[in-house]
């Protein structure tokens, strides 16, 4: 019997999503917004947008924003364009609307900071009800409209006579919950208003209801941004910008760099940090959009290498994210980041050309940042590579000074290799640069691009040992038996032993061993253990081809001269192990477990031998 198709009997029914507003507010408070304090920013932001729209209607008017908080209510009033009843339904009572009309509104609002709608919901973070009273400036004799939204998702709208609000604009009133006192006390509201709105272009005042001096109508933003003011002299301007940077960031800038990108309406300053910043640490920057503070931790405004500055900027065309607490990553932001990076490069170039004292103080604190930039920026490389400090066998010095002293500049690949050879290479007259730090080896190898007469080469064991003097034949023969015992004792570490003379005489031994050689020996050992059988025999036969460490004993050292005369086999092995252990520790590389065990054992064996001898 064929199955019956029941599709026609069960017609689909369209239904509407049910939104739990309390759940949505909880989502906003825990995931979209960083803190309940943003409620005031959202209200001020909507007020600024309303003023922007009002000026489009009445370009020559004088309008502002008034804040009031007395502990029982928080009120934000503006002289903006106001809302009609239709606007109230469209903007205040709809969340996430997507329509052609909404898209046209968004296009018209390109000059605004944010959008009505979801931002107003942030008020539910501190209050259970939002009261809005508004009157439109677009229609003469427009009625006032009252909207009350509640945290349970319900709202009511009613029209009132024009006398209920004599002038166009909007007033939003909140009655704070008991648990929201931290964010709604008068002093806190005033502080938040200054925090978010100190650079707003519209007048903003605050009243705490006490009627005391400085409380009624106190200005939140009494002065324009410091870069927008007029100063008597360039020096006065520079000092004012530095003082503002210190006020905002809490440190006295080494210098301030003015930032001005007319294409996106961006202005501000970058403050050069006076102290070294740990590598890779990025500071957040203070970003305003149309005067309203967006974020104090906007890392994305500058490239990663610019961690030597903190900047505060105000921009017209940067796009905020939905939470309006960070910047949306788009082509405009990428272009702004590149343009600001160019401003920082230009400042470095000016310092190099005209202010060597400032450049010296800057490089002393931030040479790592400049090195990271020079690796990828040929212009900065040409300007600053000779000035950059490096660790060398002549101490910390610039490459330019070092290259004047040493015809060939040798560079190590790791810090531990430099530690191993620094004293001996210096005594031998070799010029070695520590290339183990980030960027250093790569930059040293590019020195001939700046100084064609300079030669740069990697330091290898053969180069170093070639500068160590051999001992005479008689001394070599007299020490042969000891050297054999020493090689046998250190064979487990793939280490050869040789006798040379070198300065300083206080150094008994030098361990020549690169990280790459150790890795290769470890790899070969693992391969032999895993293969076994025929392949193990073949690999064993090739063992001598693997790079080996070399312990070079210094015949000029009194301890070594005594050691090579030891004729007791066990004592000879123990002394060789002790010399190896001391050389390993002087290299400052991490000890392998077998090496730690050897150092402990050789010390105890030598102590036991000394005690037996004394007894």
C-alpha cells in the first residue's frame, strides 16, 4: 500500500519570535558592554546625534545638552531635533529592524555617532523603566510625545499638548534601581559625563540639584580639544599638548607628535613614552569619535611596532562596533593605521635630522621598537641603523662606532654563543656582536647596505679557534695521556678536547658548541636508538660526521697546567669532567640532566680526593 503524502494536511504556520527583554538586557550587560556605566554614554550619544540633526534644520541655532542627577533620578535633556510619534515607534520600540526605510535612515545618519534602538536598552542596566519626553523641531506646533519602556518588555506611548514640553528636544529620565547607586550618584554621573564627553563640540552642563556654587550648570566640556586651541607661540602649544598627554596618560611624554588626517577628520596627539616598554606589549589608545569617547584601549588604531607611543585622537569617519567600545576593522581603519604609522616615521626622521639629543634619549628607551621597524622599513634602516645600540665585545655601542674599530664584524646567532666567546674573542681582537636578540642578527647583516666598506660574517667555531694559539709540540706530547683520558670521559657528550693558549689566562677552558650542533646530535642519537640493527650500525659509522662540541683547555691557566700532569686515571677523568661542567655553566645555556649530574658528581669526587689526600 503506497504511503500517503500528508504534506497538504499540515500547512506551515508563520509565527513571531518572542523576545525576553530581561534576558536580552542580561546579555548586553555581560557580553556587549564592558560596564553599566555606558548607559550615560549612550544617552549623551543620542543627545549629540539629535543636536546634529537639529543643526541640519536650523544651522544658526544655539543648542546644548543638560544633565541632572540628585541621587533619586538621572535626567539627560537636549535641544535636538526631537521625535514624532512615528519616530518613537520606529526608533525606541523596535530592536534590530532591517528594512529599506531603515537603510535609508542609516544613510541619512552618516554624520551621527550611533543609532537609536539597542543603545537605549543599556539604560536597563541601571533602571527598570525609561521615560522619554520629546517634541519634534521639524513640525511647527508638534505635540509632545511620551514613551515609557519597562524592563519586562512592555511600553506605552501617548501624545501630550505642546505645553508639556515648550521647546523642541528630548528628555530621558531614569529612576535608578537600588543596586545601581555606584553609577548614578551625582558625583559619579558628573565624572562619567566628563570622562565620555570632555571633547564634545556641543555645550554640556551638569546640575546636581543642590544649588551650590559650581553645581548648577557646571560645564562638562569647558574648553575645546587642546589641538584645536590657539596658542601664542609654538613652544606654548608644545607645552600645552604635553600637559594634556600627562593629564590623560599619567606620564610626562618624552615628546608629543601631532596627528592630523583631514581626509577622515582625525586630529590628536601621540605621546612618546619616556621609558622602555617590554617587547610585544601593546598599549591601548584613547579614541574619540565626533568628540565622544569610544575606547581607552583601542590597540587597532596603530601598527604593532608603534608600542613606544600612546595616542589620543578624535575622528569623524571611523566606524564604531555595535557596542561602540572599539573600532570596526574596515578599509578606512586600515588606511588610518597606515597614515598614522607614516606620521610616526616622519617624526623619527625629523629627530634624526635635527635633534640628536632627543633621538639619543628616544633610542635609549625604545631601540627595540625602532629595530622592529627598521627590519621592514628601508628608509628607517638607512637613517637609524648606525645609531642603534647593540651588545658587542666592546660593550654596548652603536654599529657605526663598532664598524670603525673592526674591519670584519662577526655576529653570533644566539645569546648563549655570545656569552661563551665574548671575553676570549675580545682578548683575541675579534669584533663580535650579540645577534641573539630579536632583530639584531638580521640588522647587523644589513650593515653593508649603509657602510659598503664593512664586512659582516656569522661567527662559527672555526673562526674562533683559528685565533687561538697552538701549544708547542713538547707541551702537546706531555699532555697527550691526559687529553686521551679527558676525551674518553667526555665522549658521552659528543665533546672533543684540545689544548691551546688564549687570553684571558684566568679562563681555564672554553666550550665551543652551537645550539644547532646540539640539536643535530640529539636528532642523530634519537635516530640511532629508533632504527637499531643494520641502520643503527650505518648511522653509528656516520657518527663522526655529526657536529661535535669542543672543550678547549687554556695552557696559560695555572689550574690547567697542573691538571694535564695528572697521571692517576680516575682523577684525570674527574678533573676533565669538572672543567667541562665549569665551561658549560660559563656558557649560560640550560643544563641537560646528564650535565647537572656530572657537575655534582665531579665536585663530590674532587672533594673526596682532597679529603683522602689530607688524611
